[in-house]
């Protein structure tokens, strides 16, 4: 009883801290919006609508590693500073969106061009779509309906979807990725929650490696020399560091305490 109370109090405190540190109470994104990145360093200045990128669609097709290591997107919205010229030369979005790369048996539509005929403008609109009425080809509702349910985020249990083979993200992009020998996967381990009544965290290297492979986390997010060497606190995680790099915006969010704090105390 006392323990349950401690945990409840903590949830309230942590939520308040997260609120105080961001300053604004952000509206919780709807399932289809979770993992959405709006990119607008240059679009509006060039007279086009900002670009909308959805993780839910892309992560069903490719691992995080393909994009965040091989293609080289930053894990922070807007930080890559993608230009139309990069896309045209086959970098960034243009690494796939070039009308040559084949995924799921069809050529992926091209990204930017220098000029666009009236006909081509509908293609521009597929990405430069913020605030425009564009009907996407992939419907989130149809898609999510076929996958195991999750409580938060996209409302999808991605882990289970992958385990059951319902999504099979590819870890290789022809012409961009380099074949490398797979590294031995580390054992799962527990991280102490350092607080009485708060269940410890189980971290699975195996499950994370499926999506991320080693290079997404090491050495940038975790030095990874020795578990326990870096101390992280829940507040830092809420602020988007360590586990929070992914578990605030793309992987299941921090509101799902029990998915990490899983190991019963004692
Ligand atoms: C098809 C490519 C692609 C795939 C696959 C992909 N990402 Fe991303 N990701 C991006 C792009 C593009 C951005 C935005 C970068 C920018 O704006 O500079 C991004 C941004 C992010 C961000 C920052 C979000 C924010 O709101 O600041 C995180 C975190 C992230 N990705 C994690 C992941 C994880 C985890 C996976 C795997 C489950 C993944 N990504 C798979 C392309 C991808
Ligand atoms: C690793 C490959 C890859 C990269 C990189 C990539 N995409 Fe895609 N994207 C795809 C594939 C494959 C599809 C599905 C295309 C199809 O079926 O016609 C897709 C589809 C889309 C769609 C169509 C959604 C719909 O329902 O109509 C949009 C919009 C999109 N991508 C935006 C982007 C943007 C913006 C970037 C760069 C910031 C990007 N993508 C980078 C592979 C990629
Ligand atoms: C696959 C997605 C995608 C498609 C399709 C696409 N773009 Fe882009 N485009 C981007 C991204 C991402 C950026 C960077 C957005 C930003 O930072 O504002 C961009 C930026 C631009 C810019 C900003 C100025 C600059 O020099 O970078 C122009 C102009 C542009 N695109 C033109 C076009 C035109 C014209 C079309 C249609 C023929 C088109 N784009 C289709 C993804 C796309
Ligand atoms: C999602 C992020 C993530 C991925 C992916 C990941 N690791 Fe780790 N790794 C961690 C964390 C967290 C630790 C704990 C140490 C720390 O905090 O830096 C760790 C620790 C380690 C350690 C030290 C282990 C110990 O017993 O002290 C090694 C070695 C390691 N990782 C290797 C790998 C290899 C090899 C891969 C790919 C097969 C990989 N990691 C993938 C997050 C990750
Ligand atoms: C993505 C995984 C994850 C989620 C989700 C998560 N935590 Fe944590 N939590 C951690 C990690 C990792 C630590 C640090 C453990 C360490 O360094 O030994 C931690 C530490 C803590 C601690 C110990 C004291 C502190 O501040 O560091 C408390 C209390 C805590 N979490 C509460 C919560 C609550 C309440 C929620 C839900 C609102 C939550 N956590 C959600 C991973 C998570
Ligand atoms: C590079 C991005 C990234 C980082 C960093 C990361 N995760 Fe994850 N994690 C994922 C993705 C992607 C999944 C797949 C499920 C999803 O997307 O919701 C996942 C799944 C999980 C799961 C469910 C799978 C399982 O093991 O049962 C747990 C628990 C988890 N993460 C805990 C953590 C903890 C604790 C940390 C920090 C020590 C951490 N994660 C850091 C991306 C990340």
C-alpha cells in the first residue's frame, strides 16, 4: 500500500517537473500524429508548404539504423537541414525518393525538382503538405487496425508487431548501406530504479538491436563502456536524453511507466 502511494506521488511529481521544464502543456499527439516531424527550414521561405514526415509509415519499411546511420538523418527535428538540392542529388529523402529505388515492389516517388509542371505539383504536395488537404496513399487507421494495440504513442505495440512478423523493417538500402558483419548482441540487463517501491528497469539489447542496431545508440547516446557507468535520472530522460531520445517522440512514450519499470522489487 505504502509503495503504491510512493509511486503515485512520483508520477504526479514527475509529470509536474516535465511540465515546468517545457513551460507549455503540450497537447498529447493523436495516434496518427505521434512520431510526426514537420520540417520547415526552407520550404515556406521558398513559397511551399512545410514538409510532413511520418515515422509510423517509414518504420514499417526500414530500420531506424538505415535512416539515422546510413542515410544520416539527425535524431532531432529540423537538425539535418535538408535542402532540395540534396534530395535531387540522391541524399536524405532522395536516397529513396528518386523514382529508382524499389520498395515493396514499386518505385518510390521522386522528391524535389528545380521546376515543376502543374501535373508534377501534386507530387510536391505529397511531402510539402502541412495545412494542405492531401489524401495520403497510406491510411493510418487501416494500417493500425491490423496490428497489436499499444496503450500510448501510435496506439500500436511495435515490439509485438515485429515479433509476430506483421512488420518487417529492412536493414539495408541498396547503393547506400554497406554490408557489415553483425556484432554479437549483448545480454539483457536490469537497471536499478534507485528508489524503494519503484520497479527496476529491464533493458533488452536484443530487442533494441532489431530496430536500431548498435550504432544508433553507441557511442552517441550511450557510451556503452559499462552498464552503470553513466547515471541517468528520470528527469534527464523526460528532457529527451538517454532513453528519452527515442521514448519521447518515436518509440512508446514515457507515460507508459510499467513497460520499462517492469522488474518487481525484491
Ligand atoms: C525513412 C527514414 C527514417 C526511419 C526509418 C526512421 N527515422 Fe527517425 N527521423 C527521420 C527523419 C527524416 C527525421 C527528421 C530529421 C530532421 O528533421 O532533420 C527523424 C527524426 C527522428 C527523431 C527526432 C524526432 C523529434 O521530434 O525531434 C527521433 C527520436 C527518431 N527519428 C527516432 C527514430 C527511431 C527510434 C526509428 C526507428 C523505430 C526511426 N527514427 C526511424 C527519418 C527516419
Ligand atoms: C529509406 C528510404 C526512405 C527515405 C530515406 C524516405 N522515405 Fe518516404 N517513403 C519511403 C517508401 C518506401 C514509401 C512508400 C512509397 C510508396 O509506396 O509509393 C515512402 C512514402 C512517403 C510518403 C507518402 C505517404 C502517403 O501515404 O502518401 C511521404 C509523404 C514520404 N515518404 C515523405 C518522406 C520525406 C519527407 C522524407 C525525407 C525527410 C522521406 N520520406 C524519406 C521510403 C523512404
Ligand atoms: C519525398 C518528399 C519531398 C517531395 C515529394 C518534394 N520535396 Fe521539396 N523538400 C523536401 C524536404 C524534406 C525539404 C526540406 C524542407 C525544409 O527544411 O523546409 C524540401 C525543400 C524544398 C525546397 C526549399 C528550398 C531549398 O532549396 O531547399 C524547395 C524549393 C523544394 N523542396 C521544391 C520541391 C518541388 C518543386 C517539389 C515537387 C516537384 C518537391 N520539392 C517535392 C522533401 C520533398
Ligand atoms: C537502444 C540503445 C542501445 C542499442 C541499440 C545497443 N546498446 Fe549497448 N548499451 C546500451 C545501454 C543503455 C547500455 C548500458 C551502459 C550505458 O549506460 O552506457 C549498453 C551497454 C553496452 C555494453 C557494456 C555492457 C556491460 O555489460 O557493461 C556493450 C559492450 C554494448 N552495450 C554493446 C552493444 C552492441 C554490440 C550492440 C549491438 C549489437 C548494442 N550495444 C546496441 C544501449 C544500447
Ligand atoms: C523508456 C523507459 C522508461 C520509462 C517509460 C519510464 N522510466 Fe523511469 N527510469 C528509467 C531509467 C533508465 C531510469 C534510471 C535507472 C538507473 O540509472 O539506474 C529510471 C529512473 C526512474 C526513477 C528513479 C529516480 C530518478 O529520478 O532517476 C523513478 C522514480 C522513475 N524512473 C519513475 C518513472 C515514472 C513515474 C514513469 C512513468 C511516468 C517512468 N519512470 C517511466 C526508464 C524509464
Ligand atoms: C535509439 C532509440 C532508442 C533508445 C535510445 C532507447 N530505446 Fe527502447 N525502444 C526503442 C524502439 C524503437 C523500441 C520498439 C518499440 C516501440 O517503438 O515502441 C523500443 C522498445 C523498448 C522496450 C520494449 C521492448 C522490451 O524490451 O520488452 C523497452 C522496455 C525499452 N525500449 C526500454 C528502453 C530503456 C530503459 C532505454 C534506456 C536505457 C531505451 N529503451 C532506449 C528505441 C529506443
